[in-house]
């Protein structure tokens, strides 16, 4: 991280920001275009993710069911938040799942105490995880590099142990241990009144789903999904603004050369701490939404493998880019839910057109990589991305685009960020 | 006093495992400057070398028994182990019984080879990349190794017993003049501790008393100068990576009777071993060993009933608490060297 030579990307962004006077919602034209694309994609997701008729053999690749779509956008929020810390400042936190877990628990506690309206729960999730991030960040950010990673990892593992066993003793049961925190009928729920007995927002239940049937296609429109989608769009907009703000520039400066920043008399700690708290709040928000969709919070959400997952998402999509983390989150969740369902008989059905011996051989080769073995594919893919494409899928996409474009100038909105990550290291 | 001793003894076996893994991590970090998140996977691979060995030794074929036929008139068969064919019945049986110690002989070359391949094939390309990238790529590698093992061996723990002679426990208290049955300690854990002590001593002796070790130490202190003296330091560091892998593998081999290996045991140990390395001081070999044993013993003290009643669950968080306290008060760790990993 103490790279002496490369500071051009940071400096190069300054004029481009100043030059763009004509802004929409405080965004440059390019950024606004990106935002429009994200809005269109999330709003039309029920159509886009259901390309196959529901009775066809390919129907298992449809991802347009509420549960999975909710996960796409919720983990998108989580990854956007993580990217604010890692993508901008270069501090690699291996304990971000702790904030997700804290957010989940706070939201369920609001259900238990106040009632099933999701709004107080989500707000509390953001506040509590923000405070928690302030505490952990204040301590962890005293160190950098590998020490920071280990410290956050240690804190997250500690929070996991606390949630899993320590804070679930009978006298002081905050987390309900292995069972997971959930709402019971004898909980107070002071403001519940006679609203729906499931998470809702002002009467509109989260599980409310409208199904639109067009021929053989069934498109599902879920209230919970659209709530999450709107929240994610707001989060995305905020992160774009943050990326383009002077504050975002300071964070990038921390990443490209913290030493030089210190020598110029700038104290980097408040900036990194602010980034840490913001990304912790994003994680808490994601956790709160997870609980709002399904009012059950378990400690396994805080385990360090969960922290590793968000790292995977961000790197895979493209750390430091705007859209990358969202893509990465969608990619991994799709893999986890769809790819893992492919079993041996499905494979046999696919390769049925081949001669028998060849079919068996092909199935034997492919099988370890799909179904239960999807983690293997994920691990390999992740390694390939880290080795060859430090800018993630976004950088890959840009490279492809440059190859096919005539002028070969590049110039996509994400180019600079992806290129910066590669050049900066 | 007895209880005190017992807790120290209980901490030793876990502490030995921490110390061995942390030693390897520190060797890699000190020589190559690489943060190896796949080191836990190497520990796990070692354990699975033992599993494979014990399975291989138990391969058998059917042989007709001379005693004749069963009540339906079919010839009787009995299972005969291949090892018994080769080495004779008695020695073959002993080999099967001693599968875990025997696998040490196999594990050393296998793990050295894995270490070389890993370093030459992957890690080599990451020297110039930031630590974050090294963490990420080795993290990915760890996932891949885990999943490959899971594919071949399944997800369940595989019990691999210690040799008959070392099963059961041993009344340690009598030896030290306490009442009988106060300090009972399983034989194998004692073996594990001595084994770890020997390996650690061997690594230190190798670095301290051989010319090769001297060059490596010089390279750890100032790689560039050693290179300028015309010594191929890269090749030596590759060998050190192999040795670190072998140390982790051996720790895994000998750990199988204590804890049946499963595919994610490496990750479980890795997180704690990293904490151990950081507490001991990045780049300090004695620090890693010291911190390994200290934290192992501390963990076992925190698991006693009086500790868990005083602070419920303290045994689960004690290591992390200590790590945080150490990092904040002594940022370099207990015995960290100046100038290692300081930006």
C-alpha cells in the first residue's frame, strides 16, 4: 500500500469532476446513466430473472422468485457498503459479517418489542451497527494492513462466540443462541395493534406477492423485494455521491499513499473511521432487511465465512468500482442458489444427446464442479479473478468492450476505478 | 496445584498445534513476506495424508480359507490385507496399527512437494502484489483445496485412531508425587507435545546451526544484500516454504487421533493461528512458538468450570480478547522485530 509512483488516477479524477458542471441529482451524466441502468435492472428483475417458461427444463435456472431476488439486493447493499471501505481505502476487513449479524438481531428485537412494522427495526439496525462499527473501528484502525485484517477477524469471531453462546444464557438472553432470535407469541409488541402478524410496512406485508402469468411464464412481484430494491437504489445513489465527493477522494488518497498524506499534515484516521462506520451501517442495514424479510436471526450470519463471502463478492465484481459489488453479490447468490441445485440426473438430461460413453465421461468431469461442489468452482473463479483481473468482472467487461469497440479509447464510467485498482498495486 | 498442572497439560496439545502452524506461517512470512491464508489447508492436507495412509494400509483382498466350506457348501473366504502379503502377517498388522506414525514418513515428501508446487506455481507471482491480494489469492486457494478434499473424502470427520500402545491415559500425578487419579492425561497428547517440541527444536537447529539456515536467516534480515552477494536466495526461500508446509502437514498428521479430521479443520485452526502469529509478533519465530503455547494454555484455563461460571463463555473469546489487548498495548506483538510489516 506504500506505493510511491502511482498517484495519477487520483489526481486525474479531479478535473473530470470539476469539468462536469451539468449534473442531474448531483451526478455527472455518466454516473446518472449508470444509476438509471441499476434502477431499470432492479425494477424489472422479476422479468429479467425469469427468462424461461415455468414448465420447461430450463426453469430451474429462473432466479425470479422472491426469496432469491431479496437476497440479491440485500447482499448487494452489503457489498456496496464493504466496497466503500475496501474499494476506497484499501483496508481489508475480514469481520464485516459482525455488523450484518448485529443489524439482524436489532431488527428482530424491534419486532419483539414494538411490533411487526419493519421501519423501526431497520432504523435501529442502522443505528446499532453504526455504533458497533464505531467501537470496533476505533480500535482496529489503530493498525493497518494485515494487522487490521486480523483485528477485525478477531472481533467478528468474538462477536460470533458472544452471540452463539455467551449472550444466550437464561438470565440474559439477548440472542437465543443456536435456535436463533425469533418472535414468540408472548412478546410484548407494544405498538403491534391489529396489524398483520408478519413483517409489514404500514400494513403491506413483506411476503405479499402478485403473480402475473403471461403464457407459460409466471412473473412474481413481491412487496418485500421492492422495498429492498428501493433501499438498494438509495444506497447505490449515496455510494456514487460518496465516491465522487471530496471525502471519497480523501479515502482514495489514503489507499494510494497514506504516508504521503501523513507528511502533508493530514490525519487519515477520522476519514478511515468514517468510512468504516458508513460501511458498517450499510452492513447493518442489510442485516436489518434480512430480518425484515424473514424474522429469524441466527449467529451463523456473523461467522467469519460470512465475512469472507462479502470479500469474495466485492473482489469478484470489482473492488473500487461502483457497480462491481452489486454484480458480484448477484453472481455469488445466483451460484449459491441455482448452480448448487444441478444434480447428476440434470447433467445426464443435458448431455443425453451424446453417445452413452461420452455422456458418462462428460458428466463425471462436470459433476464435481456443480451441485454440492459449487464452492470449488467459486474458489477457482475467485483465484482466477485475483490473479488475472484485479479489477474484477467489471474490468473484464471493460477489456472485452475495448476489444470490440472501434475507437479503442475506453472511457466507460467504471474504467478509471478498475484501472486504478490494477495500476495502484 | 493438581488442577493447575492439569490445565497446563491440557493446554499443551492445542498449544503445540497452534505453535507448529504459527511457526510455519512465520517462516513463510519472514522469508517470502507472504501472508499465507492457505496454511490451515496445508495442516488439513497433512491430516488427510494420515487418513489416506491408514486406508491404503487397510486395503484387502479375498482369499479362500483352507478350513473349507460354510454350511451351504460354498468355500469360505477371509479378508487378507495386502500389507500382510508383503510384510508377513505380524508386521503387516503392526503397520496398520501404527498407520498414523508411519504416515509421517510419507507426509514429509508429499508436503514438501505440495509446498514447492504452491510456491513456484502461485505464490511466486504475488511477491510484488499488496498483502491484501496475497491474502485473497491464498484464501481462494484454501477454498479450492478444502473442496477437493471434501469431494474425495466427504464432509464427515474421519476417525483415525492412534496405535494401540498409545491409547488410553496415563496417571501423570503419581509420577510427580500427587495422589492417584488427580492428573490423568491421554498418552497420545503427551506424544503430540513431545513430537511438536522435537519438530520445533529441529527447525530452530536447522536455521541456527547449518550454513543453509544461516543464509536463510541472513536473507530474512536483508534479502537484497544476500542476493547481491551472489546467493540464489529465491531458491532457498522456496525450500523454506516447502519446509513450512511440511511442518504444518506433520502437525496435521499427528493431530488426527486427537481430533478426527474433516475438510474444514484447517480453517478453524487458521484463524486462531493467525491470531497466535500476531500476538507472538509478525516475523518472530520464538514469538510464534511462545504465543502458541501461551494461548493454548490460556484457553484451557478459561475452559475450567470456575472460569466459565465467573464469566460464561469466556473460553470462546479469551484468545481474541488477549489478541486485541496485546495488539493495542504492544503493537509489534510479544517478540516482534522492528521494521516487519510496519507502514
